[in-house]
C-alpha cells in the first residue's frame, strides 16, 4: 500500500481484528497499522493490565481463568462498539464463542501465525530479561500453548508472518481490510497442511519374509 494519507471517510466501516498466539507480534503490528492510517487501536491485553494493575499471568494466578474470561468478554463487547479501528485480541479470548460472534459481526478477523521457533525468538527479543526468568518463561510458554489453538480454527483467515517484515504484513492486511481479497499465499484458512514424509522404501536382504 502506498504512503498516501488515508481519509477517515475512506476507511472500511468495520474494524480490523488481529489475533494469534503469544509472541507472534499482534500488538506491534496493530500499533504499526494504527499509526500508518492514523486510526484508533484497542489492545485487549493492554487494557486488562492497565485496568487491573497487574500482568495477565498474575491475574490468572490470583483470580483464575473465570475472572480473566469475564474481563476479556466485557472488553470485547466494548471493542465491538468501535468502528474503523484496529482491535488486538489474544487467541484464547477469540476461542470464546461469545467473543468470536460479536467481533466477527463488527470486523474482519485475521489470525497472525508464524513458526513456533520464530515466535520464541520474537518473545526473547521483546523482553530478554523476562524470558531468562524461569518462572516467567514457563508462564509465557504455557500461555503460548493455550493460544496456539486459535490456529486450528478453520473459520478464521490466517497469514503466515514468518518470512515477512512488519511493513509487508501491514500492507497485505490493510489491502485485505479495504477490499476483502486475501492474497494466497501468504493468507490461508485453518492450519497449514501437515507434511507427510515420503514412504520409506526398504531394500536389501532384510526385506525377505522370515519364516514364522
């Protein structure tokens, strides 16, 4: 997409909803797109931590998943009232059917994905000090496993960000938001096809049938 300024009137009325698992770069990309288009952005995780004055992991430890899910749903309902904005939602929250319905009704949802090794690299670069702490690292990996399930939802459009720069990701997603056409690749629905190794051909005397 070119760098010409976009009028607010030219923006799609519906929101752009970015989701995915921990470490894929949802917040960074959301901020990049919001700044590029001079539009509003709401990051559900950030809103929770500002509101509760604690990390997501700490909130879960103290009050459990039920409390976290309730706050996520309340904020998703608020996000669904916005228009022409970028909404960043954690993968686990979008797996809640209530949140999926209201956000899908009011926006285009895109799942960001990447190789797990790349996600770990990005997490390390984003917060090397935290990543070195064994307890924090264990919490982060546990959350990553939970949120990775969003990749398996075949209803959701995904984009593999592994080989892309943030500028390339932004341009592809903005074009999709504006015209509704997903370029394939890197867009796809559902998880990538599992690679099946070729059948191994065994040769030599060991292939002879042994007597019973």
